[in-house]
């Protein structure tokens, strides 16, 4: 049975509105077991708006805060574990979006994590023929976690 490791870096001063680390790790394990059958490692960094804006400008040329960024690595360590890459989620943007979209922060954060994991796995919603497939995988994974369709 594959072993999936999620390293979480909390880079925010307060995290009382966010899901706890155990729940986030559970979500990642469930999702990674569905999409990969090898040992994997992912780093999740939870940041504020200033940090994600800087990262977005540096790596994408966009001078704005965003909800989630993914940086695929697709390396393999000496034990054969796939180092899938890094996901960066902005706490403030996630909270604001959950309020605007009338979703719980828990459900929205789960969706952002799934979205990031799928990007690390090679999915790209900006490519027309992949967008529908990626969206359906997100819907299925959200349902597996006990949440509704994130696009409704």
C-alpha cells in the first residue's frame, strides 16, 4: 500500500479559521491514494496574501494574490518515493472566497488542496480538452471526502 506524506508549513500568524493539520493530511492521503499508486511526498505551504502575491509575481508574472499555486517537481528520491512538488495556499484568499461563494472554509480549503494536487499530478484546466476531466476528478474527490460539488 502506497505511503503518502504531506509536509505542512504554516506561514501565517493565526490559523484558527483553517482546518487542522490532521484533517488536511487525511484529505491529502485520500486524494493521493486515488490518483497515484506509488509512495509520494508533497509540501503544502499556507501563506498570507503578501507572500502569495510575491510568489505569483515571481513565477507567473502576475502581481496579485491568488488562492492556490502549484509547483510540480516530479523527482524520485533514493527510496523510490515520488517528490511530487509544492502547493501554496493563501489563507486570506481562501477565507474571502469561501464567504463570497457561501461555502464552508473547510470545504473550500479541501477543494483548493485537491486542485493543487491534481496540478502536481499533471492536470491542466487551461487546456480545453483537460478542463472537463480535471473538474470531474475534483468533484469525485470532493464527494469521496464527504463534500458537495465545488462548482455548484
